[in-house]
C-alpha cells in the first residue's frame, strides 16, 4: 500500500528521509521493544538493531529499484507511445524563477550512478534488457541493490545456462 505508484515518484532527500523514518517506525512496532539483559528494563530498538533484524532492503532502495525497472520499460517503448513522448519531450513555455525542481529523469540518472554504472546514457543502457534487469535488482529476490560483482555473476549464470542448452541467449534477451 505504501509503495503504490512509487515508480513515478520524484523523491527529494527530505522525502527519502521521511520514508526511512516511517519504515523504522513500522519495524519498531512489528518487532516490539527489547529487554535489556543487565537491568531488565524494556528499551526501544535502535536503527542498527532494526537493520540487523530486518534483512530485506530498505524502502528507499525498493523505490529506486522499481523506478529503474519502470524507466527501462519506458525507454524500450516505441517512440509513438505517449509515455515515451512524455519522458523525452520538453515542455513549452517559460520556466518559473529559481532552481528547477528535480525531475523524474534526474532521479533515474542518480539511481544509475548509485548502482555504480557511471554517467553514461541510461536510455542506451536500458535497451540491453539483461544488463538493465541485473542493475535493477531482478535477481535479488526483493529488488535489492546490484553491484558490479553481482552483475558479472548474473551474466555468467546466463552464459552457462545457454552453454548447457537450458536456454538460448535470444530467450534471455527477451
């Protein structure tokens, strides 16, 4: 329920912090207080202890992973689709004074940098579906983060599966 439509969110740092606070509050409610072994008093779990108990990626990572998945889908769409035209189009008219607001595409560029790919063109990268899925965290069970080492492992698994005749590289690309 909380993440409904998160693929289209353009999060600021303040909003990311508020999501993490919300997640920690819900985890504290789920795990409850902890009894201190020395004094016997009930104490509230700290953030590090919550992270040790809850092994899944935090909510901000999940949002970024889902946003990258949707961005790859939109980048591979045909140019005649409205969603693709909204992504690559430039709005007309005068821009208001001040610093421009963070756009959805700016968030995608930052997400790609966080994964460790660099400053390349993310739309070109998204056309390679196998690599994009590995970057987005498809193989991590719950949209976890993927680093370069995990990406190489995923590529090796696909290559070995194609060598064993379990699938062809064309099936993997589709």
